């Protein structure tokens, strides 16, 4: 619905696949040598600073794969992004938290504060 609304207004939403790949793959940088890691992290930060779409970053407080600091930093780097820490969620979306997840997305899309 949100994308359809942009299309109706005549906005062009261009998806940069290379930039998306960079943003997605950089968390693996922890396995790189120091010099390569620093460069990868900087490129990811630069890419996130260029995001110009409303962004909601949701992170679980029980995520053992990526510390919540990573989610917070992602939100800090994206201009105007909102960060939400979801209690009881790890790096997955367990059914008991689906309604909380959906409520956050709906509130965000409709412009309501959390």
C-alpha cells in the first residue's frame, strides 16, 4: 500500500541492489582482517547515511547473533530512522510476538509514535 501510494503520486522508488547487498553483507565483516573490516564498516555507514525512505529498525533484546548496539547504530545512521527494541525477541520472529511486530509497523506507517 505504501509503495502504491508513492507510485500514484508519481514518485520513483529506485532500488539500488548493489547498495542493498553491501548493507546486508557487512555484518559478516567481523570475520575479516582489521583493515578490510574498517573499510567495509565505513562503506556500510556511508550507504546507510544515504537512505532517504522512512525507516523503522526493530531489534530483539534477546538477539544473540547481532547485539542491539548494531540495531541502534543502524537507526542512528539512517536519517530520521526510528529504533524499536522488542522485548523477548531474538534474531527471529516468534509467533507470540507477531502482534507486537505488526502493531509497530502499522503505527510507523501511519505516523503514530510508539
